[in-house]
C-alpha cells in the first residue's frame, strides 16, 4: 500500500553544519512532494515542495532532492541554526488522482547543538 | 501574511459528547482539509472539501464525523459522539486553486475524558 517513511527518527547536528533529512516513499504514482517543519505545539509549516518532473529545487537555505528511481526524497538545510530545531515531515500526493490529501511520513526530529 | 486560524486551541470534552472544531482558511483558497495527529505520531488525512462537498475521506472519517462550510469564511469539523481515541491535535489546511502547497493552521488539541 501507499506509505511514506523516514530513515532516521532523530538527527543531531552542530550549529553551522549542514543537515540532511531523508525520506522514502513507495507510491510510484506520487507526483508531488512537500516538506513541513513542525515546532512543538504548532501546526506544520510549509518549507519547500517539488513536483515529480523535477529532481532538485532550492529555496532559502534549503534544497529538496528527488530521486524517482529509488523513490527517495531528501531535505538539505545549509548552515543549520538553533531555530531549525523541530520535527520535519515529508509528505506525498498523487495530484493526478485526487484533490490533494497528503500522506505524511513519521517525522525526523532535528536537534541543533550550539 | 494570510494564515489559517483555528478555534479553540484546546477543547476538553467527555466521552459521548459532540464537539465542533472551527477553522478559518486563507480567504482566497478553494480546497480545505482536516488532518489529525495523535500525540507523537504522524499527521493523518481525514477529509478534503471542495466546491461545498467532500472530495475525499479516509477510513478514519466515519459516520461520527462531518464537515461543513456554513458561510464564506468558516470550515468546521464536527464529531458527533466523541471517543477516547479521538483525542488528538486536529489541523485544518487550505490551498489555492492552482497551487499544490497546503497551509496548516495551529491546530486544536482535543482531549476526550
């Protein structure tokens, strides 16, 4: 069945280092992927998204890479800051077949050490 | 910057009672969603709503759940007879007509005792 999962439940990095958060998906029909950041007690906050016709997309300090061959998605955060500490979720959708219900992974907790 | 808002932030109710969770989506958005997140777990899709009707719903969204857009700004989720396992954070989300990204509200924490 459809599933989106994360390889690492927790990630601890030093302030200033780059962070890489990984995600695997199993539905080859998924055509849209999105990363959310969730701070404690708050709702998911949009970070960056990518469509399946792309393999890389860059934002401010963040880059999403999509490898459709192995159904893998990653979020790279450059020069990680204490404010980046949060749980990061990847989510997928097959917009060609639905109105957009996102299927979320379990989340990776990112801790940034000063 | 426009944002999704939700009320109340925390709702405590007794098992068997009805609750209504309220959301005000971003004003020019056309697609509306409810998700829930049980403590420590992933976010789960409940229902999507477009053009004044349900587009899709998950297995979680059984007959005890209903959604409504009573006016041009509010979007509500009703749980008719709450169960202990309904305790969770409930998030409302919305998106525009052509964009794919969904914007989430801050959530309502529902505690069923």
